């Protein structure tokens, strides 16, 4: 089996890895050329400029996950409906060059009358399953749009999206809270957990969020503390809906974000195991093999 070229192509950036047959990373590359930053929409040109050398050996195969397969990406790869496992994704790979370059399709699910979608996270989930040696579990993938996914017998049976990260950006930069809040301040764990606890008071996020403003006015929160407190309110609100009865959760994503979720979940007596970028590469190799 030749080396696998794995590419995670998101909205604002992309990263790629050359993997050997065991899934070990031989080389990695990254660039600020997400789907919204591709000059003149020349996806093929960007791909060639970064990965043509890796693709030279005969039999080379590249799998691309993430937003490159969206309607605004290279080519739209239709979603696969849940429940779905690796076999369903393999059958619906969207080949840009048959046998050589393919887009991973992403998943969809119906939530009552409203659909939900993910692109890229499904690969991370299957990678984490492989790394952890599991076939079942509850997964959270924190980010601008956090995902909560349930896996049974190796198949994603359902998931939900929460706009937690995006709401933090909106409130901390474009609301009245921005005037007394340092959005990029380092995490204050005590204030973060205070926000997580406050989120569980049953009074609702719309009321609790204004408390950030009031506490600052009475000098009970500094700008740096306000940032951690607001983050705790939002993540606590999310956890109250998505993990009220969880006993253990696998978190996948950037360490700074998964650390916050782990901190909040452990305060709720939930065991947490975290994975980072390695989950993507493990998922890609699982798709190929």
C-alpha cells in the first residue's frame, strides 16, 4: 500500500500529512489557504502547489476532508445520512480524480424538522475511535460550532451542533460586554468554573450573560476575569443540554479548547479523554484501510 496523503481543508486554513502504511506521520504541511482564501477559486492550483511532490509516486492516493467538499469548496460532495460508519463514507467518497484524489462527504442527520450537518468532524471521530480502541461513545468537538456525536457499534447514530464559539465571539467583540471584557485574556480557571456553575442556575443564558456586564460595573470582575466567566457561562449552557447524564466523554480538537471542556466536565464528575490533530490522520488512514 502506498503512502496516503491526508488533507484537512477548512474554512480559513488547511493542513496536510503524508502517512505511511501504519498511519505514522512522515511529513506535515499547513497554509492559511482555507476555502475562503483560495485565489480565484483555483483549488486545483493550490493543491498542486502544496502536494504535487507528495503525489508523484505511482499509486499515490489523497483523501481530503472538511469544507473543501462544501458548496463553497472545490466540488460539493453530498452528505451521507446518519447512522453511518466508515463503510458508508468509503462508498460515497467523491472522486475528483478517480482512484487518486477524493473528497470525504461529511454527514447529515435530521433533528425533528431541522437537519444538522458536519464536515471533517466525522473523520476525527472515526480516528479517535481507532486511537482509543472503542466502538461506542459520546464525543464533543469544540470549536466555532461545537459538535456532540453519539457512536454505537462503530457508527455515528446522531449528532447536534452548538454555536458556542461563534456566540463567544459575537458577545465578546460586538455586544455591550465588549466594553469591559478582554476577549483574548488567558484562562482564569476559577472564574471559568464560576461561569459554568452559574449556567446551571436555571435562569437562562440571556439573563446570565448580562450579569457579566453588571459584575464588571460593580468591580467584581476584571476584563480578563470577565472573559473566562463568559466562556464558562456559554460552555456550561452547552453542557447542560448536551451532557446532563454523561459519565465519560471523548473531546477532540485544539488543546486550548478541549482543556476548557475537560475542566468543566470534570467539575460535573464526567471522565474526559482528549485527542488533537492526530485523530484526523488516524481517521483518514482508517478510511483508506
